[in-house]
């Protein structure tokens, strides 16, 4: 909650922390006293400099050595990890029949194998210390399917299954794992995709598309990274100590499971 210091003295590692939802979560947690390690393929240096008690780490989350070095650097500099947020992602916009194994491997590498490597690196320390909070980002496309996002949806569905399964294994050791599943959110990934669609469709057709999309959201707008960050921060706090293995859709009413 605003004004509270739920993360004072806690070290928080965020993959994909340089921009979008990951950075919005970092801003929220930093405002509540957390020490931030922001990991990104480009090092997240500028993002870290804008926050107090934050460092940037260059990491390719598809590489096991990189992931272990990321965790070691975060803990060596800031202290033992209390919170791990997996927000790193890539996004494609292709029909399944226009895609191929190279596309699938890239997507699964970042969006599923990456979270697996991250969990494998951070969980032993959390289990040993008897405390940890983990939040992985999925997508409502994983819950209902979405044309042109088939293998992205498949990877994110794998994340949901992974988190639910691991949550059952480590819950008695004081570690919780949950999923935040956003609807359409104005992240750089989405905005880049929308710009590409605008160029392909033309202004008039694209404007009709935007109106059609907004009709699917009862609240009448697309999400912002800050909308998602608030839910992430809650699930990473002690207030959520009895919540684990859950999927929280933050989506303006787009999906009501």
C-alpha cells in the first residue's frame, strides 16, 4: 500500500527489470524500501541509476551460467534474496503456420526455460533460509488462447504449470510462488507490436481494430505497467504469506475465469 515500507531490508531480483512491467514493479518496490537488482539482456544500467539502492546486471536468462552469475552478483552486492520476479519476455506476431522451430525455440528459451533456470538458481537459498516470494509473469493468452500468439501462449501456459507444481514442493519451507497474468498492457513489447500492426493495416483499419479491442475490456481501457506492478508487489509482500500456487489475472475484466 502507498506509504508503507513492506520491503525494507529485503533484496529483490527482477528479470526483465529495465523496462515495462518489470521496471514498474521495481519502482513500486523501491518506493517501499526494497533493494533492487534489475537484470536485463542489456544490463539495465540506466534503469538502476534512476532508483535508490539498485544495481543493474547483464544477463541472458536462457544461459545457465549467466543466471547463476546474476544471482551471485545480486546477493554479493545487496544481500540474500527475499524476492524473485520473473518478468523477462519476448513477443512475436505470427500465425502458427508462418512460424517455425527457430521461432518456437527462441520463445520457449526466454519465456519458459528462462524462468526454470531462474527458479533453480534462487530457490535453494530461499528454502535454506525458510523464506521467499516468487512471482512469474504469464499472460491471459495462456488461459484462453490467442491467434498470432500461439507459441507465446504455450510458453506462458508452461509457466503457470511450472509455478503451480513448484509451489507444492516448497510451500512448507516458507517459500510462495504465484503467477500474475496480465491482459493487454502498454509495455514497450506491446507498443512495438501495435506500431507494426498500424503500419500493416493503415490508419483507418487500425482505428477500427482499436475500438473493437477496447470493447472486450469492461473497464474501457488497456492496462498500464503500474496496474500490474501493484499486484506483483502485493504477492511479494508478507500480506500474501497464505497465497501460493495461484494465478491472478490483472486484465480490466478481459477474462473472468
